[in-house]
């Protein structure tokens, strides 16, 4: 079987790092795309390709995809993981904050996937995985722009699945609960945030990045070709769909 190649955005830390390392452990050649250097991720993933670029910048994204092809020759899996999730009362949200959240959480997956698409089509097989959020289903009132952006990402997932099915490319979303990452600990998880989310779950534990790995590996698996356009709610039972 041909060695598969994967691109993971937001791979410098947290969930993106966990995904990149897991894919490398399954034999994928992995490229990571992040604004930050990815030294720690590279140290955990053999033959890791580090790409430092802004996922909201069309030219930087296009150049980064070119580097992936130069290094690996092909691309099969795209994991759109990069995201921002500030919590703020709606009436205090500025237009620029709204636009930034939409750019990172919704426009960036569009830019990355569009740039990757010629290579996925050329490979004749592909998996696009968008990291959404269970907040779409629980609707926290202090995260209106975030919920709107992730709801849009689910719509993007569904429509793109219909568009790319004929090419052997599946498109799915994973919707986690609040995941314990360094960023979450400084922001939405601070001051009781993790405890609040745990209280909404039937599984009484805070979600760790490792809790999402098996779902990612299932979605990108060779045998998951009939799974497309779906949002997998992996949130400890905070919402039942």
C-alpha cells in the first residue's frame, strides 16, 4: 500500500500536535502548518515537515502546499484543526474580533482545502477532516462568534462532501467538547470553565487530546470510504444527536 501523506493545521501544540504524532505513528508522512515553530511536534513525529505560515493568508497557504508536494510528492489527508475560541459577551464583541474568528475558524479551512484539492484529486483518494465543536450543540452564550463559525464549518463539511464524493474524497467533521490544552487552560478553561463543561457531560472527565485520536484514525481509515458529510459528536454526552 502506498504511504499516505497528511497535512495538519495548528500542529504546534494541543490537539493538532496529538493528531500529527498519531498519524506519524500509523505510518503517515506528516506535514504541520502553524504560525508557531513546531519543534516539539517534530521531535515526536518521524520525518515531520514543519511549515510556518498563516492559515488565513491565501498566498502563504498556497506556498506551504507546494512545499508539501516538493517534499512528499503527494497528499491524501487534510486535517483542518487550527482555530481560535475567545469567550466574550456578545455585546462586547467587536467587528474585528468577529472577522478574525471567522477568518481562522471558517475561511482558513476553505483556503487550505481549496489549495490541497488538486493534489487530493491527483492522488485519487482523500480525506478532509474539519475540527468543529460540540459548542454548536450546547450553544454557550458567551461564545456567539465561535459557535457561528463552527456551525458554518459543519455546513462547509456537508456541502463539500457532496462536491468531492465522486473523486473518492470524503469530508467529515469531528466535534469535541472542551479539550484540555495549554491554550484552553489559559482561556476558556480557566476560572471554572472545565468544571462547567464537565457538569454538562454524562462522562464526568475533562476531555484530553488523546481522547480524539481514535476518532480521527477512524475517519481517515481506508475502510471509512462510505462515511462522508458527517459530524461526529465526541463530547462525553454533552449533547445527544
